[in-house]
């Protein structure tokens, strides 16, 4: 199949699922943080998106990648009850999630978790600061978010560094990033530091996936 054919098939399928879900180009670009000009090129069959962007769109619509890339004359709503989440090794500061290429694995989540336009990403736990609840090598499934409730376990960006994973406590003076391992000390940030450093929440833990350890 020619490259042009692939572009046209993708554009047709993309428009189908936008119509099915009552989404405009502006809606999708806002929700997924995709540049409008890039998305327009996809819709007009000018360019073909990267595989991670296709997966991002599939998750958004609650379908499989194949529903966006295969030529189906009689398209039906996909009945799959799962979606794929990308697992990252690190979350570099200042880079939109969909642009990060450090994808080391994938995990499946229930399609129901995507209702309401929610988005998820995964991250491998490194180190033992969150033991005993979280172990080195565990996989976290996190809802993409810029805020949390006090007591939530979150991935947080501090002062332009890679994401740190801690339990977040809020008070009127600022926030505390609390490790669960008592041998580690908490980090306290004032409201002024939160604004100026900055300190930004990027994800809240929804699930933990743990593989059986071999002796």
C-alpha cells in the first residue's frame, strides 16, 4: 500500500471517530496537547503520524490502533474493554508527554478509566524512598493531572528536574513531599517556592503493577 494511501485511510478513520465522539479538531488538540497545525495535516492526509501519536489517539477514543490505520469499508464501534498506556523510564522536565520518546514498556488499563477524557501514563519506580508500599521496579499507572488531593501519591517536577515520586501533603503554607521510607527526609516547599521554582504535579497514582520477584 502506498504512503499516500496510508495517510488517506488514517485521515478517514480519524474523522470517523471524531464524528462518533462528537469531537472537533480544537477539542482533540486541547485535550491531547497536539499542535493544531499538525493535527490538521493528519486530518487532511498531508502527513502520517508517528506510532506513539496513533496510540495516543486510540486511547483517547477508546479504540485500538488498528481502527485508525486499517481500511475498513463497514466500520463498527470497537468493543475492546482495554487500552494501552505507555510506560516511561523518566519524565524529563519541560517536554510534553506525547513528545517523550523514552518509552520502555506498555501496560493495559480498563477502557472505562478513559471516560471523561482522562489520560494516563506509566512510570517505573526507581530507588527505595517509597518503600514498603512501592518497590524499586514497580510500574505506576498515573492519571495525568496538574493538581491533587492532600495525601495523594504523585509524580512531581521540582526546579526543572526529572519527576520525583512522593506522597504530597498540602497545607496553607505550601506542600510537603513525603517519602514513605523513614530513612529519607521530606522536602517542604512554601507557596512562593511552588510558584518560583516551580513545583508542579504532573500525575497522580491510580494503580500499581508489580511483577513477581524471582529468588
